């Protein structure tokens, strides 16, 4: 009997928890509700985007329904359809990939709810949506091109290595393609690149990078498909005596894509040569502005493609453009927060 | 104790009945309805139902494997592989820039799309290849378990990573689209109140019901799961039964893949990546035993409904993304706890051993 | 003659994990001789150490006939909390490790209560904890990466007496401790007994609930320790940290000969080799510069053959150990 | 008279209104061996469960050496010096002997939580010597024979200094040699002054051992008294409540001339050698052999569960080739295995589903869809259950695990009878079944024989075979050593034949263990 009582207590407790959680919705008439559906928050880029979007929206007195799809396109599809059934006023989505984005846009169009797609473009322009994109391939290529330029000054044949992201994620494929485009442009400079799988997992990266460097210790040019892997690169290079800033003879030419705060810090310290930056704040603001405007003006299937030009932040252009890098701004904000 | 017998008879009957999880789900739904009036709206109900069908297809297949005392972790990777293969049969066009370095470029697929692109046979053959591929992978699992006597957990864990790797390899990470409209209609079209997924999965469920509850084969599934040695001595072809269970699980995964691919309008190498635990979770919450020998089609339906309603209601809540995970876990735990209490209660009320 | 052959076969089969390991080494040696350097093998052990530690924790639970799917989330939560403590409250490495272990043990205790007191199936209970646990971790981290301070992460690459990297040392200590616990303490023997048959264990006067609870708590503890060791090497905790590690840990344990039905299996050399085996495949593939798309396919094929060899061995051993009724001349 | 070790005073217990024990009053003097007998369901296990603290009596008291004793859990009983040696042995076969002996209390190394291995081994070796078992304490249990395991259980009881030891059907799976060794050990225990309760269906064993005998029936103590006042007939009469004139029902029929099963020089290395016999229509052919004589192996090979290397099996004149269970069933062969829990029944399934399991194919409809005609199947199962007088609730709801041993065995037989077998192989069909149920089983077998079914009756109880069979084959060392016709049955010569080749068999065992 005692156990049964414990059980009922638990039930009651959980129900209170549930209802308590639900009661947090403060219904205000006329308040705009936006569903923000994202695929997952595994790298700092997505975290920062998530933070920027939710905070800005809430600051504008907009109710935000957050949905994490855990990297499952179908789950995202279901989440957004549920949101549509709930009569949200607008949708912002970070899709799993361009193909599923297209399908989901179709659903939103049918329901007449404006939808904004953040960062990953739909596979084609057949269905109207607000889209803000950065060209992953181009940004990666630019960053690697600068790295190649830095490497050519060393006057030796380089052994390049690329940390490839999850093969099920199209961003990693585009970034890899950008890397190859830049490397293949300089056949005289590079030997055959070494590919190291990361599965977007830090532990896998560490193990595989360590193994690769064991077999080919002469690697002196590393490109990471995402900046979030720098701590692991450091963990491998440091014991080998290769974690050295620019100018040191043992320096490994290093670069990546994203533009997070770690990358900024490492660039400032001279360890990283270049990083492909997407302008996160620009993207976030552009998509939110466009969506809120569409909602307020009653548009049901607004269409607009906003291009985030993106750029490669390099050791050269750092002084001028550092503040365009979101990671740098976040770092400054944090520092000023701490100072306060 | 006296009170128990009079006042609590009705609740006890509910708790002890086979339909407990359904009651739980309905109660949960009603509570949520009170908070979110549009829970019972037409569109939301339509969503609920359409989310139910593909998951139910998977859980039905999983149930057969669980009944014979195994487990099939490879269902989601079967979905991915079949989705990719099927799409490669019927895709209407493919961009060379994305597919030119594909191992099957020029063999199965080309600029004009898949193998049967444009042919009226494309969709039927594609659907067939979904089903055949799914069932054959299941067959392989079954053979490894039954003939080579390998532990099911490891066999399907390994095939899970093999076939999800194969799906990605076959497409070199690309999603295969566009697919013919007639295929997409399977996922989205409606015939009055009946949608094709509903039709397909209800037929599948009926088939499963007839097999399990009415046929010799069904009795053999239970017998093998309850006691393989007794079953063998009693003339049950145990190995064939086990192989069939896995093949059926693969077939159901393929049906799930058809429905998911059709609604997402592409052949996806990452289809259903994180779905596995939902499938097994729904089966177990429904009351299908992980130790074999126990399971009913109706239980699978209840388990799936529970999960779908849970997900749907969590999607309504204006919560932080992490709180949703916490609550989801808590609700699963709670349902399991109620079920455990119920089991104990039913033991207490079991017919007396050897009573005259 | 026949007898001697039988004996040889049974020795071979009994040391199957070791044998497969050697075969794998030879295969990689033939394809990529570089991969056989001492350093590479040391690396394999170093990189396998964290999953090995988690797998040893998992072994306790598997030995009782249960399963713990929540170790990945456990690793994440405990590492995040320890990291935040160091970051925000400048806690030292020692107290942070202690905190990490305490969190892991609490996590394991919740599993233990759910399984023993509330009588929820281990699969479902730990599945729920896996989902909720990650949510709790994300609540603390807000999904951001949590960095460990440099002096702590320095330990990841430091070596004891410049001989052995610390992760391997910790791994070795854990292996020794776990072996001691399983084979030389009453609790350890009771864990095996429980896995053989819970009802019999109860009748034999074993406090089954307590032993089972201990297994889950130990599993939680080791998961947290494994997570800490991993983060010390990685430098920071990402949001995806520990995801999927539960399956790696189970695979390592099962490859090492631990039965999923309980009661059978040894930490050394079984689980250790199982963990290193998986890591070694990955390192070998990277060393040999195999097409990335083929990695999962080859890994799966190799593990499949290992499992197959193991099941052949079991069938054969069963046949061998069947008592002969008559002596044939 | 010595003082009482254990007293039950008006102990009663009922479950859901059904009395399992009523007013049992019994006193057992210290150092005495009490033989406790009764049919299944008579209340023996309830009484012992009360003693073990598994259940609490509704009324009445127990006293242990004069002190009131109210155990609430099994540990209480253990602490009070009561040890149980169960029918299904409670040993962990994945662990070693020493682990099993000390699983709930190892000797420790200077109070650390570390096991003092050396001390444990030394003590274990002493205990093993005390029960006359020459084994290394490190031997894994899975390598021991059932008899050796029994002795390990006793050693465990000794290690806990048990003053009262309860044996529940200890001899069911022992060979004759093991049995006599066990009796010796039990005698020693008694001589040391320990009190023993010995529960068994084997009345001979009880007669041989018991100082005092107590008979339970329907939860009541029917009679008790010194062992020498009892005879087998009186015990049976007390147990079933009426006189059973004879243990074995009379056979009305004789075997027919037609041979239905012809086994010729069947050989499987390591198992059986050169086995030949013929089984006729309506014949009950006994196979007598001790544990490990190859009798069960022979049955498994004939039925097709294990392979054979040479020889032939002909069923009704046609060569059965290499049989498999499915093929055997088709040929009309049925096999009631030795171990009904693990090989005969689906414990969780309803009785009816157990009964029709092997004959499902007969109730198939709609061609290859093979849908079961459930009504017909249930009807057939019900008829069969009625004709065998299976006592069960509604057979499509009541699960097999809820039946008594005798009824479970009847369910297994019903399953096979539904396949209309021409040949029925029975392996130890009466093991663990009470007297009344045994008699019913014998009647069923005779009835089958009279209808022409050929029966291969395997047993290690010679009396049973002489009471039932037309002929007896004696097996030992995997070979048929002798054959006796009904008129030649003679206990002594059968046993002699059974022990012939026993010496070589022992050598085999010795070699097998090296």
C-alpha cells in the first residue's frame, strides 16, 4: 500500500508540474505567436542563432514556441504541422536540409502562414518563402583560399587535412566541396588532402585526428568544417608541439567555418589563420524583420531571398572586419557583462 | 481493505483492463484539451492521425520481433536504405552536379532521374522495391539470429550502423528528389475522410492481427517467444518463425519508409535517424514485453497513440526546448510507473495457484 | 590426439576477443604498416579509455541482467555541471571531479530507484532518464559549449612519469578496481548471482534490490568518470557530448563477452579489449585513408564478424562441454 | 525424550477463503528425521513456507527450541538456523562452489570489504569434506552433476550451522549411487544431532530414512507417528484418504503382432552405441537406465532432436531418414520429455493453447493462409482435457503455470494425444507427481496401449516399469545391456544389468572432467 501511495504522489507531482508548465502561457489578446523550429543546437553557431532569435522576438513581445527536431526532418515536419494547427502567426525554421525545407514550406503555404527559412536554403525556389542564406561552399572556399595564400608564403609543398562533418548533414558536404575547390585551384601547393571523419562529434574528432597525425605527422594545413572543433584540434596539436601561433616554424595553417567566439579568440592569438564567417546577426535580424513585417501586413505567402554575403575573416582583414564576426561581438558582450 | 472491494471496484477494473494505456492516453488528451482548446480541432486531430500511421507501421513490425523474444534496432536504417533505393528507381530528374560522383551514376540513376524515370511503372516498381528491399534486409537479420545464433541486439545494432552507412554511401549524402507526384500523393492525398497512409497501415494492422490472433503462424510466434525449446519439440519450425518475424519487421519498416518519404517528398539517407527509441518506447509502453511472448496489435496501437498524443501536446507548450525533453522523459517514466503498479495489482488478483 | 586438438580449439575459442584483436592488428599492419607503431596502439588505448570506463560501468548493470541507456546523458549532465562549477565558481579540479562523480551517482540512484523500488523495466526507466537527463543538462548549459580550464585539460595529454598518458592510467585503475570489486567482494559476487537468477538470489538471502541498486549507482558513477576523462582530453563539452555513447558502451561490453542476459562476463580482458577493438578499427581506417563513406560499412562488417565468431564459439563450447556418456575407442 | 526442536501449534492459513492449512499441530524432537508426505496441494509447501517466513500464518504459533518464532522474511529463518534444500536447486551455476557457499556472507580480510579468499577456500574445503565431496572449491557449479549440487547445498547449510535442515524432493534427479551417498550424508547429519524434515513422493526413501512420519491431506495433519508404524500401503491410504488396492492398474490388452518402430544399430559417438529394438502396436516397452545411461539421449535421437551417425529408424516399415520433430509428428511419433517446465509447456499460455500446439495444422482453414478454426481447436482441446480429467479452470483462460504438477503433465500428454500418435515416447512421465495423479497417468497409458498405441516408457524407477511394461530394455553406458519379458521381470537381475558397464561409464566421466 505504501508503494501505491508513493506512486500516486508521483503522479500528482508530475501532473502539477505539467499543468504548472502549461500555465506559463500568458494569453494576451492580439499577441503574435511565432513558432521557431530548429533542427538541433549542437554547435555554438546554432546556439547563438537560437539565442538571438528568441531573445529579440520576446523583446518585441512576441510569443515564441520553440521546437527542437533533434536532427530528424520528419519530426520537424510534424512539429511545424502541429504549430500550423495551433494557428501560429508565423514560422521561423532552421531546416534539417533543403529538401525537407521545401516540403515544409509547402505545408505552410497551404495553410497560408508566412514562413522564414534560416541559414539553409530550400532545394529550389518553387515555393514562396522568406529565405536568408549564406553560401556555405563559397565561404569555405574563401577561407581556404586565404589559408592557401598564407601557406604559399612558406615556400613548401603543404600536406592538407580536412575535418569532414557528419556525412548525413548537407552543410558539411558543401563545406567540404568548398575546401576542395580552393585546394584544387593550387595543385602546385598541395599534396593529396587527408580526410578525417568527425561525425560532428568531439570525441570522434579527437581520436581520428590523433590517428591521422600519427600516420602523417607532416600535416601542416588543417581545415575544420566547423569552428566548434578547435578545442579538439588544440588537444591533439599541443602535445605534438605543433600548437604554435603564426610565424612560428611549427605553425600549422589553420582555418574553419562559422565564426564563433573561440575562433575569434584563436585568430587574435594568431593560432588560426582564417575563418569563414556567416553574419549571424544580420541573418537573424533580416529574417525576423521580414517575417514580422509580412505578418503585420497580412501577407500569407511572402517571398524574399536575402543573401548573407558572408566573408572570410583573415589575419589580414581582421582589424577592419572583426566586429562583423558574430563570435567577436558575443565575446565582447560577455566581457562587458562580466565587467559589470 | 474492505473499502477496496466496494468503492474501488470500478477504477480497479479500468486499471486492470487491457485498455489501460488507451484510458491513460484519453485522460491525458482531455487534460491537454482543457488547456489547449485546439487540441481537439479538426486540423490537429488530422495531424495526430497522420503522425500515427507511419509510426504504427514500424511498431507493428517491431512487435513481431519482440514477440519472438528479439529486438530490431535496424528498423530505422532499413527505412533509410529503402527510401534511397526506392527514390532512385523513380526520381524524375537528378542534378548532375550533386549526383555525378555517386557510385550508381550511370548505372541506376542518370540526369533523367531514376532507373524508371517517367515510366508509368516507376511508382509501382519503386514501391515494390521498397518492400522487397526492406523484407530482405529483415530476412538477413533473421537468418543471422536464427541460423547463426547471434544475439539479436548485436546483430541489429551492427546492421543498423551498416545500412545507415550504406544509405549515405549510396547517395553520397544527397537527398534524392524530385519524386513523381503520384508517389507523393501516397503521403498527402486524401480519399474523402480516408488518407492513403491510413488505408495502408490499417490494412497492415489487420493483416498483423489476423496473422497473430487467428493463424497458426501467429500461435507459433507466441510459442517461440514464450519457450523456444518447447515450441521446437512440439513441432514448431522455430527458425523459420524467427526469420519471418524479422522479415516482417523489415517489411513494416519499408512501409514506414514509403509513408515518410512520400510526405517528405524525397528519398532520404537519414530518414528516421532518431526514431528508434520512439518505436521501441511506444511498443513497450503499449505493454509488449521485451522478454518475448507477449504483445497484441491493439497494444501497439495504444502505445503509438500515447506517444503521438504526448509529442503533439508537448508541441503545444510554450516551453524552453530543454524543458520539453525533461517533461517527455518524466511522462514516459510516469506511464511506465503506472503500468508497473498495475502489473503488481493484477498479480495480487491473479487466480490462485493450484486453487481447487 | 583428438583430445589435444579439442583442447587447442577450446583454448583458441576461449580467447577469441584477444585473437580477433591480434588479427585486426595484422590486417591493419598489412594495409597500413604505419598504423602499427607503438604510439598508435597507445593512442587506441587512450582514446578507448573513456568509453572503456563507461562500458565497465555498463558491465555492472548488464551483469545483473539490466541495461542502462542513460549513460550518454549522464556523461553530459555531470560534465556540464562540473565544467560550469569550474568556470563560474572557479572550483578546483579535484572538487570539480568530485562534483561530477556525485552528479553521476545521483543520476544512477534515480535509475536505481526507478528500477528497484518502482519496478519499472530497466529499458524504459533508463530510456526516460536518457531523454530527461539530456534536457536537464541542456537546461544548465543552455546548449552552449562548456570549456574546462586549461590546467585541467592539460592532464588529458600529460603522462604519468612521462610513460603513460593519464587517461590510460585512470582506465587501468578503473579496470583493476572493477575487477577487484567483481571478483573479490561480496557485492561483486552477488551481482553475478543476481544476474543468474533473481528469484534464486532472493531465496539465497541476497538483498536483491540493494545489489541491483548498487549496480546502477556504480554505472552512473563510472559514466560520470568516463565523461570527465573524455572532457579532460577534449577540452570542452559540446551539446552533442555523449550522444550515442550508450550503444558504443554496450557494444564494447558485449564484444568483450558480457551477456545481455546477465551473469556472464569479465571486465578484464573482455570489456577492455572490446572497447579498444572498436577504437582500433576507427584508427586503422583513418590511418589507411579509407573513403569516409566506407568507414561505417567496414566497421560494421568487422564487428559483425567478431560477434559471429563469438556465437560460433559459444555453440562449439556448448558442444564440447556436453558430457559424453560413453568413451569411444 | 529430547526437547522439541520445532513445534507447530494450531497453524492455519487460507488464501482467498480457501484453507491451505488448518489447525496443524506437530512437534519435532531435536535430532529427529521427520518424513513429511502428502499429495501435491496437501499443504506441505504452505507449511514449509510458513516456516521459511515466505508467508505468515493466519493463526497459530511456531516455536523453535521452545522459543516463539515469527519469521517475516527468508533471512529470519536462515538466521534462526533453518536451511532449505529445494527441489529446484538454488545454486548459481555461473559461479564457483565457494561463491555459492558464501554468497550471502563471505569471510572478510581484516574487516575490509574484501573477501578473504584463502580463508573462504579453506573453510569451503572443510565443508565439502564434511559432505564427502572431493572437489576443488573453485569448480564452477555448471560442471557438477545434480547429485554433487545437492551435496553443495547441504554443505552450504552446514556452513551456516543450520540446526534444522529441510529437504524438498532431494532425490528426483539423482542416480542410484548419488542417492545412497546422499542418504549417508543425511544419516551423518542426524547423528550430529541436527533436525531434519524430509519431504518426498518417494515413499521407499521416506520409509528408509524417517524416524517419524507425518501425513498431510487437504491442509490437515492426517496422521503422525514413528516410522516403523507405517507401511507403503498405509502411507498411500492416509495420503489419498482411501485404500488404493494396487499401485498399478491392471492391463487388459496385449501387444499386437505388427511392429511400428524399428530401430537398427543406432549409433552416435559419445552418446549411444548399436541400439536395436522393435516396438509393437499396443506394446508398452520399458527402458530402464540410471541417470547418464543414455536413456534420454536415445529418446531425443529417435524423436529427431539430436543427430545420429549410423543406423536406421523405421516407422511403420518406412525409413524415417534423419528425423526432425516436425517429421516425427507427421509420422505419428510423440515425445513427452523428461523436463516438462522447460521442454513441455508454455507456462504463460492458457491450457488450451498448450494442448493444441502440436496439432494446429489440423485446424487450419483457407488453404495456405492457415487460419485456425478456433472453435474446432478449442472444442478438441476441451474434449481432450475432459477425457484426461485435467483439473483446471476454464482452459482457454487458465494458464499452464497455475496447474499442479500432475495436471501439467496431463496437459503435455493431452497435447500429444491430440496429434493421434501411433508411437508415444514417455521420458520419466511421473517425476514429481503425487500418488493419485500417478495412478491416473498409469490408467491413461494402459488405455492408450489397449487402443493400439505403441509406448516407449523410459524411467529410472524399476518398480514402475515392472508394474507397467510388457518388456523392459536395460540401458547402461549408452548400450542396451539386457532385455526382459514381463514373465522374467526380476528386480535383481535388472539392476545387475543396469550396473553392468557402469564401471566403464565411471571411467568416462572421470576422463570427461580432465
